[in-house]
């Protein structure tokens, strides 16, 4: 983690929430990745990633669970603290795990832990209409919030699997309305997972805050992928939106630079990574 003193001598200042908003206004794609430890965080940062998420995907890719449900606040604090030590430039977001934000008071207490103990600059929660009061409460305490909409992996047992969301017109309208309400409640970023291109585009046009997509098509403000998917570490079947950038590159840093470059020049995601 950079210090105020180091920042004075940096050629390029670290990314902050204002930089991300300006990128949306300037239509400059925002490149985002997950990370879980200091060494990979340093590589992701060196590759030019704008935003790094300590996702609760750590439950699957680090801990070996089938879902993100078993992840605890202590787990996310531990990994966020490690990632923060590896970053110099990127904006650091940490995930609120399953059942760590069931009411405004609990959400505030756990957000404070991720920021004070972990060093996160923003927290992310899987949201919808039911989380408006929580987002308002966090925003009233100046906690920056990323609202995760679309496929919400913490709800996997309720959804009956990891599936594309918002294909039906009613469901698409509901998601769009939830995005507007969350923005009005104080969300600073919306993360949209696994929806048709058309909904990704409509959400991006409807909102003033940046919309970061994962499987949400090419018309969003930024793209995020799970680091281990980008590096081709994940074995077996991966979601349609995943591209293994390690192929054709001889080092992890070169693969990560290729991902950032492809997001910035619009070549990722390609049509084969998208849903209709
Ligand atoms: O937990 C995670 O890594 C995420 C990303 C897949 C966006 O939420």
C-alpha cells in the first residue's frame, strides 16, 4: 500500500473513485481483476489494472469450496490486508461475504473491518432492492459501495445454479430499476454479472456511476475477471465469458498486460464471451 509520502513522488497518482468516474465520462475502459495475495497483487498492479477486487471467489479458487458461501469476514480481511501490501496504483475493493450485511448496523461494522483492518477503499455487496437501506446507511457514513447485480453467486442455492440473469424482459427491467435505486441510495459502482449484452448496455447508459461487467458484454464501462481464470490456472469447465490470456504469453505479467490491453482496446470481450 502506498503512503501519502510516496504519493508525492509518483509520476502517476493512484486510482481513486474520481479517476474511475472520469474514465466513464471519457469512455476509457476500466480494467479490473481479482487478487488474493501480495505477490499477485503486485503483478496485477504492474500490468496497469485500474481496480483490484478481493472477491469472495477466494472461497472457490483459494480455499477449494464449491461456492462462495463458506467465506467469512476474517478470511476477506486477511486476504485484503495481503493484497493492499502489493498495490501501488490500483483502487482496492473488498467483498462482503455471505450473511455479513443482513442489516445496516452489521453491514457498517463489517465494512469498517474491511477498510480499517484490510485497507480496502470500497466494499462490494451482492445487492438488489432489499439492500437499499443498507447501501444508504453505508453511504451516510461515507463508506464507498460497489453494488453487485445480475448473477449473485452467494444466492447460488436459491437460484439453483450459476445462470445467466435478465433474459426475460420483466427481469431485465427489474435489474435496471434496482441499478437506478442503488445508485440513488449512494452506490458508487455497479458490478453486473452474467447478463445479456443488451442489458449491460442499457444499465451503462442509464447510470452515472461506472458499470463494471463480468459476462455483461462489451458495452459496459469496465471488465473484471477472476485472476486465476485469466492466467489459465482454473481447471475444467470455465464460464463462457472467461478468456485464458496466458496462452501465447511466456510470463504471468505478460498475460495480465495482455488482458489489460484487450480491455482497453475493446478486443475483450469478443462475441464468443457474450450472452444474448
Ligand atoms: O468474488 C468475486 O471474485 C467476484 C467477481 C467474480 C466479480 O464477485
